[in-house]
């Protein structure tokens, strides 16, 4: 796994047990679009408590965290050779355009260009 991907994965790892329970659910099902309140019930905490834990423990909102988690999963799927449409749906975006916009915002390039650059590095 590339160093940047490992750092991203580590940054997404919460320390609080309630957040870890929620993270486990979403690592297994990154396409899950359940609201924080519903996920909180499964993790044994209110949406408000979880929101506070995300802000204080990880320095981001739940929605920012979930987007980064999904981008991490997208990087793995793209490295496995999947196209943007497949990755978008597998990671929880309603359409490829939304996925491409989020990916570009965080990674700084489109999924297609990213995949091409990774393939170029592998072939060099």
C-alpha cells in the first residue's frame, strides 16, 4: 500500500470506541448512506455526541470523515482497475459526477487521471 494511502487510512482511524464502532460499519459498507442519527443508534451514541467526537477527535465533521473514507475506498478500487462509474456506486455516490467532483476536490485530479498516473508509475 502506498505511503499516502496508509497515512489517509491512519488519519481516518478514530480512537473513541463509539466512533470505532461506527467506522467499522462504514469500512465494511462505504456505500451506506444512513444518516448519523441512525448509525449512532447502532454505535450506542446520539448524533450530537458523535458529531462532537468527530470534531474534537478527528478535527472534521462526520460528513467530511465519511467522504474521506469513501475516497480512500475509491483509491483502492481504482487501483484494482475499476472504472469511475463502478467506484462511484460502490462507494456511495448517487452518480459518477458527484464522485468525480468529490475525488477531484480531495485528491486534486480526476479519478481517470489518477488511475492513469498510477498505471504509468507501475509500468515505469
